[in-house]
């Protein structure tokens, strides 16, 4: 059971925001088995040495440890002040009850806490995900303690015509309520330890799938965007490290092995010359798609380690380069300034493409990726697709991200059909999940 409790504690730490790898968890289990679980302070420091990586994480670790192992020392330490359970019934008042009920009722407050801790330790609280499950787990904990026998005795005494029996039933009912409150408090603490991890995962899952326009309702969306970007950047860096060595050069390997009696002692790799790509991003920031543009720009600029050469342009009422805004301000601040300066109504894609070619046409080459985000609603103005065709001819690839479903790409004043032939791919981008998948694809293609 000790190993299971340690597994649960590691899950609780992760829910509290302390990063614990499987290797670190395994080291903690071995250290705990070697050092022992008592005394309590020594056990805490042993886990801290193996699980805590920085001073910033230590307060979260200590708080989680105290909450998780609150009852663990109950059997080895003096019970102290146990007013929480109230005054238990004396053995004399328990006379006439069934053996199981009388044994439970006869316990003092310290013994009762030990019973609760022992039975709680046999339960798995890590599956609690929503707050409404607390009542169910509290009921299970009470039944494991043997409270079912006390319930039966209360029903039997209530049915008795004797006043003394009914008075005793009332005392038992009051005592049971006190024990129930103690169990509920313990279950609530367990939910705070384990349920918040599930709750955060559920919130993140909801935020990832929610349309961009609905993300304003979530306070933690900026943190999630940065976390997703860091995770994706880290994955791409691992891919780069793995691919950096290239493919095995069989000819050179065999040739060098001749001096060692044809044993391939030294492996040779074909080094692939990697050229840095340029990424040019054009975002429609009109009212219909500004939320999508906001998160695309924040996502890309949170990945500067793997996309170091990003130039950004925004347009609505007018077209303007906004790269300098991201050089001067954090991504979320820069996006707010851009939307205030450029946003408006009456988007004109034809004029935008013409100005883009005039500004950047000479810099676009076979190492340039162009990303366009917009709904292609051109207010019945000239499409200017010849300018996009010129960009497509010069660039390595052109991607178009549209926040609307494909069924609306050519409805009303939308003219995606005029632009799509000049794009390597046109994708729907209406949520953080869509944005993450596209960015992963983009990293592989550049």
C-alpha cells in the first residue's frame, strides 16, 4: 500500500504544478524504501531531495505533503487535541448495540482518526474529477469504517417504543453527523489534491477545442497558449537534434572499416545542409477574424527559438507591417496594440496583396513560407489573385488559414476559390487544436 500512496502523492504533486518525471518518481520510491517512512520530517526531506528541482517549487511541495500525509502519523504520534470529531460516546452508552457498532462508538477521537486514516488509505481518491463526487467518496469512506452498522442501530432504536432507546438513537445520530463531517473534510482535502489536476486538464481540453471567439471567457488561456507553444517547440528541437546527424553513409562507413578488418568501428553520416527559412505572416484583423489572428500571432512569436525569422503584417482598413511591435513588447501586449492601430472594416484583399508584393516581393525566395490568415471576404472588390500568384511563384510555399468552416469559404462575398489554387494547403483554423496541428505541420515543412 505504501507504493500506491507514493504514486498517488506524485500525481497530487503534478496536479499542484510540481513537475515530476517518471525517472524522478522511481528514484523517490527507492529512496523512501531505503530511508524509511519515519520519522515524518526525514521522510519529507527524502522526497523533497528527489522530487523538487527548484526553490520555487518547494512551497508547493511542502503544502502538498502536509495536506496529503495529514493522517499518516496518527498511529505513531500522540493524538493531541481532537475536537474535530466531537466527544465520542462512552462504552457504557454503547451497551446494547451490535458488536461492530459498539466497537466503533467506543473509540475516542484519536482512535477514530486512526480508523478514518486507515480506511482512507485503502481507497483510491485519484479518480475524483468533479466536485459533486465528494459526497459519494465520503459515503464510501464511512461505509468502510463500519458506519453501516451504526445506521442499522439508529433505525432499530428509532422503531423502539421506549423513550430511552429513542434518546440513544438521537445521540447516535448526532455522533454520526460529527464523524461524517470529519470524513467530508478529509475527502475535500483529497479532492483539492487530486481533483484540481483533472479539473485543469478538463479546462485545457475545453479551451483547446473552443472556438477562438469563446476563449475570452477563460482567464488562463494565455498561459495555455504559451505552454502549448513551448511543448511544440521542445518537440521540434528534439526532432532537429535527432535529424541533425543525417542518414547513415554506408559507403564511407564500409571504406573506413577496412583498416579494422571490415568491422564498422566508426559510423559516418551524410550531413544535410540546412538553410534557415523565412516566414511571412499576413493576418486579417477585421472584426470577423481578429480573435484567430490574435492567437496565431501569439503562438508564432512564442516559438521564436525554432522560428527565428518571422515577419508579420496585419490588415483591415489598411495594411501595415507589425514586426517591430513584437520586438518591443511581449506578444499579448503587441497584439493588443496592433488590433487597436490596424483593425477596422471594409477589408480589401486585392489591394493588400498588391501592397505586400510591392513591399516584400524582392525578398521572397525559395526559402520563404507565406502564411495568410483570413476569411477571404473581399466586400465584392477586385480579388487581385494575380498578385497572390506572383507570391506563390516566388515562395517555397503558401498556406491559407481560414477560421470559417469550408462550407462557407465561397458563400456571400467570400472568394476562397479564387485564391486556393495558389496555396500549397488551405486549412480551417478555428481553435487552439487547429492552430497547434498547423504549427506542427509548419515546423516539419520549413
